[in-house]
């Protein structure tokens, strides 16, 4: 912010800064470049990805599984992200006991993303989840992205209600942004989703370069997953802290107006 020469930088009382007044104030906003993104999706391939979602059903009437819904949500994200900027790129990995590539080459092609998502196979024997290799790979790839004047982001989609992910921090910390979407069962004797969520938050705070977001849902609703993926469209360089991020707005009914005696000039009409 810079004030006009010889003038106070404080506008007179009652005059908004954007309007000219007796002592007009000049503002300038330094230009900033938003870098194109390289986004790595890491998709949980444990047994709990086969849990069925609620409400939404596939062509044969069977409810979609978490994995099927995740695939649809990712394709929704990619199509929307490329509409915003066709220069973003995407790669894909799976998480069983540890990290493994599905498609290592970053691409802006939707067909490439679709083919990679078809290659996911569920590993029912995955008894634990280790994010160490994911973070190491992300740190390595982030350096390559930076050399191309791009930024790197990891989006983890995690579905285990009783298995907290393990991890060791990479040697080079905070080179990429870390987001997570956590689908889980409701808390119970065999589940500890709160502990899992806390572990993801702890990991985010230690590895994320820009503000990272974590969304969780135990409702099993596809629309909640899709809403969360749309929220992750926000560019890391433009983000507010997650607690201040209230988009989309909740559709809450306005409180009814105070009742008053109707008159010819003031008749209250209730529309149901």
C-alpha cells in the first residue's frame, strides 16, 4: 500500500478507502504469479474402500462403493481443474501397506487419468498403512516441479477407520502441499476414526508447504465426497485457513419475520 505523495494514508472519517475524498488515497496490489500445479492423487486400496456408500446407486441398482465414488470424484475434480487452467497435470498412486505408482507420468489428459484409475486393485491383506514412501516421493517430485516453475500437491484419499497411517518425515520438509479426504465408519469398539484423523492433521502440519485441507465424513454420502473434492479445487497459493473456508454456504432457512398484524398496506404472504 502506498499513499499519494504529500497526503495522509488514512482516509477521512466516513469516506471508504475506495472512494475519492478530500484526501484521496492510492492503493497498489503487487502482482503475484499463480504457478501451475502437479497433483499426485494417492488412493487408499485397502479392504475398506469396498464399503458401500449410501443413497447413490450404480446402473444395476447396487450402491457405489467408496472406491467407485472416489474414482468419479477424482474425474470430476480433474475436468473442473482443467477447465480452470488446462496446464495443470496429474499422476496417480495407490496406498496398500505402502505407496506404489499407478501412473508416474504427469499428464493433463483426462483419458490418461481414466486409464490410471481403472488400474487400481484392492489389497484386502493390507493391515497397516505407511505414508513414508509417499512423502519421500512427493518431496523428490516437488523438486522437479519447482525446476519447471510449478508447485506440487498431494491429495490423499483414505478410508480406514481403525488403522492410523504411519510415517517418517522426508529429509527435505515442506516442499509440497498436502490435502486429505478421509471416509470412515462411525466410531465403535473396533474403530478409532478420531485417532486416524488426528494423525492426518499432524502429518499435514509437518509436511505441507501451503495451507493444506483435510475433510472427513462418516455419513457415507457421495454428495459430501463430491463437495469436498470441489473444495479442493482451490489453488494452494490462494487459500485461507481451513477454519475460515465456508464455501459452499449452508442452505439454512432464514428465521421467519416477526409477526405483525396485517393491514391493507402491510400484508404478510407466506410462501411454502
